[in-house]
C-alpha cells in the first residue's frame, strides 16, 4: 500500500515533466516497448487470422460437399421429370443455408430440351463456386442429365476476420500501452530519478570542497542492488580522490618521515641479509650457489661435509652439480634448473648426490633464483638437508614393522594350534565316525562277496557309502590341516558363508559335547570378501570356542549358540556370534581386547587380541556387546573386495 500511494503521488507530480520528455530514458524505453510489442502483436494477429481463414474456408468447402451429397439425387429426379416448381423449391432451400449466394441447375440434351434455373446473386469475386454433375440411369446407362452449380460467398468470413482483427489489435494496443506506461513509471521511480540525483551530485562535486557522501532518497535495503553499488563505488572513489588530494599536499614532515622509513627499510634489508649470511655460516643445512651451467660457485661447510669435498676442491672449480648427480636424477635436476630460470617456485624434493668417495647420500633439496646481477650471470641457490639419519631410521622402522608382522603371524599360528588342541577329542570323534562307518561297510561288502549269490547292486551301494565316508573324513582332515599348518598370508576372493559353514562343522562336536545347540542364519547374496580365508576362520573359531566355554558355567537354562551373517552398513559382510552364557562384566568389557588380559584361569589373554588384529588388518572392525536377555554378542565386519593392509 505504501508503494502504491508513493507511486500515485509520483505519477501526479513527475510524469509530464520528466518521464515523457523526448530525450529521457523513459520515453525511449516506452517507444521501444511499444514498437516491439506492436510487432509481436501484429505478427501473432496475422498468424491467428490466417489459421481462422483456413479453418472457415475448409468448413465452407465441407458444407458444400454435404449439400451436394444430400441434394444431388432429388435434384436429378426433379430435372428428369422437368418439375420446375420442385427444382425451385429445392434450390431455394440450398440458397437459405449460411454463406450460399447463388445456385443454378442446367439441363443437357438428355432431358429433351435446354433447361436452366438460377436463383440468388452471382458474385464476381470473394466466392467459391462448385459444380456437381446430375446423373440418372437411362436404359441401363448412367447418363449425365445436367449440372448443379453452387456459389458460396466469402464476405461473411472476411467480415468476421476483420472484426476479430480489430478487437485483438485494439485490446492489445490498450494493454500494451498501459503496461508500457506502468513499466516506464516503475523504471523512473526505481532508476531514472536516482540517476538524475547522481548526475546532479557529480555536477556539483568539487574535490577542494567535498560534500557529504552521496545518498539516494530511498529507504535502506537489506541486499544491495546496482544503484547501491554505484553509490558505494562513487563514495569509495571520492574517498580515494580525497586521499590522493591530501597526499599531493603532504607536509615536509611527512616527506621526512617517509625518507626515514625508507632508510629504516634499507637497514632492515641489510639486517635480513646479515641473518641469511649467519644462517649460511651456521652450517645448520647445506647451502650452495651454482650457475645455470651447473658449476658450483660457493658453498658452506655443511654442504661440503655432506658430499665429502674440501674447500680446495670448490676453489679449484672441481665441483659440478651434474657430475655429482646420479644418472637417474639428472633429468629432474635439469628440469629444476629450467624452472628456476623461468622464475617458477620449485617445491623441495628428494634426490641423491655422489660423495667424493663414490658413495651416495640421500638429500632433500630446495631451489630458488639468486640475484647475481653484480656477477653478470643469473645464479641459483640450493638448500640441501642430509637425509641419511632419517633414511636409516625409516629402514629400521620398516624392519621393526616386518618383525612385528612376523610375530603376529607366529602368534596367530600358535593360537590356531592351541585352539585345535582344545578340539582334539571332538575332532577325533568327527574323524572316527566316518572311519568306523567305512570299516562296517567294508565288512558288510566282504560278507556279500562270500555269499553263494552276489547281489552286485547291493555291493555297489556299500562301496558308494565307503567312498562317501572316506571323503567326509578327508574333508575334516583337510580343514584341520588348513587351520594348523603354518602358511604365508594369502589374499584371495571367497564367500564368507562357506568359510562359516566349515568352521561350524569343526566345532559341532565340541558344541554337542558341552550340550550347546548351534543355530545359523546365513544371508544369501552376500558380496565376496578379499583376504586370508584361514585367518578369518581362526577369528570365527576363537569366538565360537570362547562362547562354548563361557556357557559351561551356566547351571540352568538353555545353552544356545547363534551364528549369523548379513550385509554391514558400510556395504561389507557382518558376522555375528551370540551365546546365552553369563555375559560380560562392566569392568572387563573395556579391557576385553587388551593383550594378556583374560578371565580364564589357564588363559594367556592373546586370543581376542589376535582376532582384533586380524580383522583390522583386513580393513574391518571387531567389537562386543550384551545379549538380551543374557549372554554376549561378538560381531566383526569385513569390507567387500578390499585387500588387506
């Protein structure tokens, strides 16, 4: 409402005097809008009239066709009988239809005499004339007995089109003019009047007598627009001009102070150069100066110590960067020299130098351009850090890491052997069962063979059972051998569910011996995992044996062990082992995976620590929690297809 009232007041006071002057932006904007809108309106109107004309003419042609189809038969009959009254009556009916101006029936010689009836007014122009033959069967022949001529006028179509065009043009012209006028008013209110204010301000501006900052007569805005930016730029320019004006009239004291500041800056530069010289002389790092041909001109004692040269060799000109650089580093050195010539910043990089005795020294070098104008040639200064101690420490760290990994492998193998030792009785039972079944089947086969009549089908079935039991025993022994043997770490792609099933088969006897029921819930469609199958089976076997041992202390209640697999939130494989044992104590939960921490009287506290190391080496995670209503849950994840670190 406030904007509308302000706009109305502006229209009353400023429209005639400002917006419609011949040279104003508003007038040119109004003319441009009117011209463009007029062209668009005229083009669209002509296009609309053209399509309406085509539509009306097509409709008129269809009407003529319908008239001919509905009247040709009766007209032919009346013409054959020379019934003039009936013909006139039918022609009058046609003439009364919309847009019909004239109709005529002409007879041929077949009707006996010339015959012609015409009704209506024939138009010379703006008409459509159609002629249709009148036919009749005469003695088995289809004979043309006359012609029907119909003339339709286009005057009504033209009149309707004219009225439509006039209506569109008048309404569009009024709308365009009002919209354009409103746009001009808005443009003047938002832009033009502020441009006038800026122009008047600039016209009165004097640098010697600066006025107050430029302000536009409009309320403050939350977000600056183009005019605000112009005002801000002009005020900034005004401030800069004032500063420049004042700087041109500085006092002698200011000039003196600037001269003193310049002298102080020169002193600072000399002090900085002195500090640089002290750095070079302090021999903290190696520094040398060389020309772009590679000849070393100057060097400090630290660099000479690094490469094993004496200062006499430097003075004699026997030190050259290229000759001191091993062949595999010379391309990188040449590239560095080129970059220094071009003034580019060269990032420090590692390389090697030949010592004087022919050995190599690892170094970190950084280069920059040195002002050698007093010598007449550009120079490069190179900073060199001896990396011998660091490389030795890195090698020792790698060796320590290698020994640590070997120890981890040894501990993991020992843990597997110890775990398999606890399963000896159960494993023996698993092996004895198929062996005993094999012996029984073999004895039965011998009895069948000693019989007077041998049933070969029965013998064949017994031999198949022997093969099956032998394969079963072989599979058990093979799984035991894989877990017990000491083999290097492998990286294969395999399915987790198959590995879980093999471990459950090994531990099933131990579970049955301790009255533990084993339940599995293995999800289908799990992604392949990548890593050492035996090591991850060791993790699962440790968790299962720990769960069985924990449930030994349960006096009453079921002893249930649940093993499941699924997809982890990260996209890998999640394995869960749940038991119904006494659960985890609050004090021991935080130390559960610490090395040498155990709650068992005969335990070493290495099993869970080794399990966590194995899982983390595969890029996964192992953790524990409380089971509901009782017991513990151990879970670990393995990424899908991610190699071991």
